[in-house]
C-alpha cells in the first residue's frame, strides 16, 4: 500500500497564486463593453484562434484583469491575457466541444472521469457537471498558479465531486521539473533535458497511485494533455495497472508526439483499443489559393476507445465517425 497523500506533498514554496486572496466569483464579471465584444466573438468567426489574442488585448484595454464567466455550465475566472486555453474558452462557446461531447458520451451520470493535465478545468468542470454529485472527477495539474486557478473554478462552480491533485502524473513517484515557454501558461511542460532558470520543481505521482489514492476501481473516460509527456504517463500505467482500471475511453493530445520515447497510441492499439481521429481547424482563412501560404492553427486529438467486459459492444462516436469496440480488449 502507498502512504496516503498529505498536504506536504505539494512544495509550499510553489503554492501562492497570482491572486492569493481571490475576490468572490462575480467580482470580475465583464462590463457592458466587454460583454458586447465577447458576445460578438461567440456568434461570429472572430471566435477562431487567430483573432483571440487581439480580442483579449481589446477586452483588457476596457478593463484589465481576469473575467468571471460561465463556460459549459460551470463557473470560471479566466485569466485570458496569458493563457491560450482560457482565451479559447472565453471567446468560443464550442471550444473543445468535439472532445467534450465524446467524453460525456462515454462517462455516465455517476461515472468517473480523469483529467491528466487539467489546466484550469475546461474539461474537468464540464465533466463534473455531467457526472453529478454521485460521480467523481480526478483533476491532475502540477503548475502551482494553474492549479490555484483550477481550485478557484471548482469552488466557484460548487462541485464537491472533484478531487484535485497538485502533482504531475509521471513514470515514477518523486519530483519533476516543469517550465513554461513564452507567456502561455497552459503550455507548461515537463523538462526532459537541461532545465532553464525558470523551471520549478513539482511532485510527481504514477497514474495508478493517483487513482488508488482517489479510491476508484474503474475509470469511464480519461483525457490527457501533458505537452509531449503522455507516453511516460501511459505506457507504464498500462503495463502495471490491472485491466479493470484501464479507462474505457481516452482522449489524448498528440501534437507533441515527436517528443515521445514510445508510441503510447500504438501500445493502446495492441491492448485492444480502437482509434478514431478527428481534426479541428481553428483558423480564420478559407482553404483557397490566396490563403494556402498562410499558417493554419490546428488542434488534432486522437480519441482512443477501449472495450471492457462492462462496455463490450458499445459504440464510440465522434462528429466524424463511429467505431465498434473490440470484444477482448482487456485481456492484457
């Protein structure tokens, strides 16, 4: 048995948020001008990725600071100025909607969802609302500032079914170094080479331990986005964890798969998971000759759906396609 997690597992030097004594939710509600800009963006092409930094600057000129808004039925304080994720959710009501719909389809009310690399909760909070008070969401986020924002959003939403883990999921229990490139806090990543002077040390826990400490015996769905460290989290988990603990469905970010040491998607395929990929183009330019030379921002996620004795024969649906789970995918 593992020793239970204690408050000391988080380095106390890393706990202060940029807002250590936050005002109650609603204190930073958009003013009339900000609300008008947000509403315009949400119902037009301005919600697309290339426009969002400009909109963020404009909104910030009208009043500097974060904004308290609703997203996917949950309450968020978005620090949109330095976070692409928070900008996306602020200006685009359909941000990550394909993935959210897939996860909700595979997590029943009262079910269990795990978010590895939870950021400020744009997956964890909507799934907490979906599973309800009888379910459980485990949100894993190591960066102290981001984790503080995640905790605030959970408190503002009033969810008691969310377990917050202030650690990185990793191949072993111990410590890891993380750093942020540029000013996008959501792009914080594990340092695999030489750390910069901006790197900070955080606790690291194996995914299996995280689940055991949370007291879960199954996982309905899991999302993982840890900036190129996905393989280090998943391959060891699947080798060591009992098949009953394998998630029925997984959404995995693979934009940084060139940093993987092992192909964790191929490993999941070998264990009976069925892969469905969908691509979302998040750019304002039409696909025509005049614009082909312009860079296109793409977010591509692979959705992996695995069968189990309890989920045998179900269908995994995405906006693009549906696939049937294999009958014996949990045989090991």
